[in-house]
C-alpha cells in the first residue's frame, strides 16, 4: 500500500481509534508454492495493550495448513470510502473537466505472526474475550471448556492470536489539495450524501482541522 506523507496517520491514536470501531477485515495468508494468497473475511478484536488481534475460524477452514507453513500474515481493514469525481478536485485555476477523479478511503494493515490456539481452556478464554468485545452488554452464557452450552462446540473451531509486528495506516482524504479545493470537496460530499460520504467528509474535515493547528 502506497502511503504519501499527506495521507499518513497523524499519530498512533488516529489509527487505533479508527480500528476500535472497525473490527471486520480480510486476513491474507501466503498459499502453498504456486498458489495465490488465501484471504479470509473475519470479525476480530484488536487489543492495543497486548498488541495482538484475536479471532477464530472453523476447524475445516483450508487456511490452517497455509498458516502452519507461513505464520506471517496480513490483516487488512478498509472502510469509509467514497468516489470523488474529477471536477470536484480541479484546482482553482483550471477548468473543472481537467480535475482528476480519485478515491477516498481509510485503511489499516497489520502485519502479524499467527499463533494457533487449540488448548480448550485457552480457546474458551479467547472466545470469551471476543464475546466481551462484540457483545459487552452480555446476554449469552459464558464460554467454558467442557461446559454447556458452548463447550461441545469448541472442538469444531480453532482460535487464532495474531501478534502485531508492524502497522501501516492510510487516510486518503485530499491531504495534498488546497484549502479551497478541500472545502469544495466537503461541500459536494454533503450535497451528494451517498453511502460513505458522511464518513469520508468527517475524516477530511477532521484531518484538515488537525493540520491547521499543527506547528509550522
């Protein structure tokens, strides 16, 4: 993923806050020799204190064999995207039809070392942590090895801890454009108000405001 300086996260807090609200991504694993990479959509929970991601997959999933051979994986999360028509991006001194279309989006990529969790007690604890993340209001029985209602189902899945080694974050929201062009884009996003437009506009205005208060 190409990250220009104007698209980079301002600090770790920016991508961590974004990732806390975006917990569904694509887990990419190198396939066997000669085969394409394997990609698994999955919910996950990121723990910044431990610098790890936790998730689980069904035991028959073909990803497990690939993980045993290649434990270095990439978890990719992308959202808050919007298509920006060319005229919106045209510089003030050029015709609207000369503007270049582009995409706005936020993306975080976590390079991780995968650790498979098969011990029943450890697996139950991992699932309980996930349950606490996605369902903090409770309402479900605790996950306990050997205990109903979920104990018998533990054998049908495997847990996965992803030890984060590197984080790459990108917030592509017209960071290199002039103040006037950025304001125009924000106005057009508000007018169009399509899927993703409000989130994209929010990122653009937040980052523009942050740059305006940064020391020069």
